[in-house]
C-alpha cells in the first residue's frame, strides 16, 4: 500500500505534469526547428506567434460558445483550432511577404534575419495586447478531469491523490497526432521531400527544380499549425496571458537547441528533456521516500537535490553540457 | 531694436507673472510587464485626483496640474530609472507618484529621486526594506510595509488554530520581503513553516514548485504572489493535483478575477489585504465608476491618495518645489485637522489656504507612521461560493 502511495505521489506530481509540459514544449520547439532548418534563422517571434494563434482561436471559441456550439466533453477550442491556424497562416505569410522575403532575396546573414524577427516579435506582441488585452483569459470548457484528485482517493482508498486533467491527455494525444502527421508529410510526400532537400542543400535543391517560394510558403503554413496547436494546448492546460507566452520563448529555444536545431526528432526529445529536468531534479523526495522506507528511517529534511530556485539553472546547465560535448545537440542538428 | 528688446522682455515678464504655474506630476507605474493588468486603474486613480484638483482650479493660485505617465516595467530597474530620469530632467516634474513594485521603487529612489531632490510617493511598494532605505525625507508610501502584514497574517492563522503551513512567494522584493516577514512572525508565535519556495512570475509551468510544496506538506498553503501571475498558476496546479485544499491569500492575491477563474476550489480559503471600514473607500469607488474605471482594482485607491497627498502637501507648503513640500506630506496626512475624504480635495485646499490643519483620510484611511509609510489597516477575508466576504478588520 505504501509502495503504491509512493508511485501515485510520483505520478501525480512529477510524471503526469512533466509529460504534458514536455509535449507543449516539444510542439513549440518543432516550429522553431522547422524555421531554423528550412529558412535558416532563429525566429524570436515564435512565442508571440503562439500568442497570436491562441488569441484568434479564443475569439472563435467565444463566438462558437455564444452561438451555443459545444464539443461535448471536449473543449470547444478544438473546433475553433482550424480557424485559428488559418488566420495565423495568413499572418505569417503576410509577414514573410512584407518583411522576411526582402532579407531572404538579399541573402542576408542569419543573424540579421534573427534581429528582424525580434522586431516582428514586438509588433506581434503589441498586436495581441491591442486586440485581446494584457489580462488572463480562460477559454476552457467541457469536462475538466479524466480522474479527479478526490475521486481517485475515494475510489482507491489510498492516502495520495492522482489527478489527470482532460487537457493533459488531450495535449499528449494531439501532440502525438501532430508529430506523426508532420513526419509522414516530411518523409512521404513530394512537398515534404522537397522541403528536406531545400533544408539539406539549398543550391542543389534549386538546381533540381524545386520552387523555393512554395517551400517557404508551406513551411510557414506548417509552422502556423504547430504554433497554434502548441499555444492552444498550453492555454487550455494553464491559461492564456500574452506575457506568459512571451516568456515561453526561453524554454522552447532551450528544448530546440538541446535536441539539435533543425532536427524535428531532436525538438521532441529536447522538449521532454527540459520539462523533466525542471521537475525532477528539483523535486523534494520526502513524501515518496517516507512511503518507501520504514518509519525509523523516515527523513526529517526535504530530500531535495536542489531547491526549485534552480529549476531554470538546471535546464541551462543541461543546455551548456550538451553543447560542450555535442555542439549540434543530442540529435545531430544543423547548428555548428 | 532696443525698444523691441525691452518690449519683448517686459512682455515676457508680464506673461510670466500673469499665467498660472504649471505643475507636473510623474506617474511611473509598470504599464508593461507583470503588473500591466492592474496599473491602468492605478494610473486612472492618480489622474482622478489630478482632475479633481484641476476642476477646482484653486491649487496654489490657479496652478494647473498635469500627470505624465511613464513606464516602470515593474521588473527592469534600468528602464525604470531611465524613464524616471526622463521625467525629472526632460519633463521637469515636481514630484513622482510611483513606482509600483518594490524593486524598481528602491532603484528610482536612490538613483533619481535623491540626487535630484524629488518627492516620491509610492502607492504599492510594500517591501519592508524600503522602511530603512536612505531617503533624505523624500520617500513616502500610501501602502503599508509587509512587516506589518506578516504579523497580521500570523494573527489570522493563529486565531484559526493553524500551526503548520507551506509557503510560496513570488521571487521579487515584494514576495521575498513579505515571505520573510511572515515566516519570522509565524515562527515567533510558535508556528512551523514546512518549506519556503520562491516562484517566478509569468513562467510556463509550476509543477516543480507544487511538487516540492506537496512533499513538504502543511495544513494550508500561503501564496505570496500575484492574482494573475505565478500565484494563480500555483493555486490552480495545487488544486488540480489535490496537493492543498485551503490557501492563505495576502494582498497581492486577493482579487475577484482569481475567485472567478478558480471557482469552487477556493471555497474556505482566506487572507487579508489593506483595507478599512472607513467610508472613504466607498466614496472612492463611486468616483471611480463615474470616471469609468474599477475603484476596487488593487492599489487604485492608494494611487488616488498618493497623488492627492502630493498636491495637498504643495498647497500646505505654498510651493510646488519638492524641497519645500516634502516636510508637509506627513502633516496633511495625519491628525490633527479636518478629515478629508475622496472628492473633497477642493475643500481641503480651501482649508489649507485659510491656514487650517487637515487630516487626509482619503480612500484608504491614510495614516503615515515612522519613515512615512501607511500604518496599515487590514481587511480579513474569506472566500465562500465565489464571493469574497469580509470577516473583520485588523
């Protein structure tokens, strides 16, 4: 029984939340990595693009709700998601046309494009605040829990509770579906293959007749899908606030770099590495250890390796270690 | 040519003496950054006081007051100081109403207000460290120090028979100051703090913090954070995972938005925030809704009071220069004198002109003590069925 309690406590506070958070980061990092791999620059506007996509989805969600449209036990936001993606795609294509294309045609250095993306970030930043405001927005409806903490306790008679939120299940399921679809697209379709060719060797790809404008446009559309899905899932699981999305940029980039910039598989691995390292290394094991060990050995202290103050330091130490020993990330990325 | 010069000079002199003085008050708050959702109402609070004085038009023989907004960012001291510098050297403000967060307030005080001799009244900086900061008599605050809140929170918990708590605070001058003050007071009263965990605001995920808090245990969780920031994230996560059921909410955490967002999970949680049963609060809310903003928004009343105190002190000193009126701030804020409520600033100016004493009560029952900070009346609240109920005043 005590052993069960220990496992439940660990699952409830570490495994489940870290898995959901990891999936959210992985989706975000995938977008960063795609842009890096194909368009060859680090897009700092990524966090705010997520905020924009989520904002559009929220507006559609509210509209659907006001018309009485619901999605049963699932959040209405899922119905609004395609519309959010469409509007975000239009925004990204428009931005590319107005801003990025100019620098691409001039064959500017990646660092210039990165700085340009910083400017785009501030514009998106303002745009989102201008439309929906700076405050917190809730747009989750439907069933909140698959397993609620109290329900679990009553059903099993354990001391420890286990909670599994609908949004957490949804996050992981949708992430798996999206990642599966993306890999199928990149590896099996003609457009996907031409994107990979473009990413591997631009000149050779152009010589073999690949249309660069089409590759760029498709990339932005896929990125629009990824960011909007990532942003909406995150917003459903936590809540939507423009400032928080801006701050998400840091762990997302850490995830993409750890995994290997430009490598989609690496982005996913990186997302989970960052999420699990943030949660596990700073976890206070007191509760779990107390359950497993006999009473006489129960610890007085918190049995904590590092206090949670260091959780961001932990992800960056991992980042530095990875870059020291594998400069291109865990999976071979394109960054030197 | 000579005549022309003379005429111009005379004209300039005449114009100078005839036109009334223009007084500028800098309103420096975090319009961007973690407090961006409550600062608009705070600025409107201050501007409401300014508009009231301008409508009367009697301050210092018809001086007009202009409020100039500047961004403190709440977190970036370098930007806050640069903007304060701009207010003082560029706009030539006579005083600064601000800043909001304790960290940037301390920075502006040391690097701009003191070197330039400008009076600063903060409506919301509550860090105990500001009580002992060198201020040359220029710094005041209409918010109480959190050293006082730590004691009040301990009393609230002890009265409910709670002896063991877990504690989390937002990792800035406000959160750390309040957490330390509370922990000291609570342990002195015989309570135990099982763990004290800082959290960063606006971050993506709070699983790690909640996991540690849950592991350490405690009867309730004290959350010294912000309603729309990490504090909310922690509470949501703790309720979802079943880590804690009751939460103690200090001033930064009391807000209807939080209650609406979290819902039933907050039933039975309690806390305290600066507040009085004085009628001033109600009058202010009436004025605020007439002006089109929410008068119950956090620190909006304190902002009104801060701006009002600056202008009344100017009147009491008969001068808009900081060096002259700094010493008058405490006089107008405290007894003896005729009590002044919100909406009565014109009356206060008349009384001061007639040489009478005033006791500014304002929207928050202002009473400045010690180094020029609010004495601190607190409203103990408990949340039941989505409503914040007042239990008593302390």
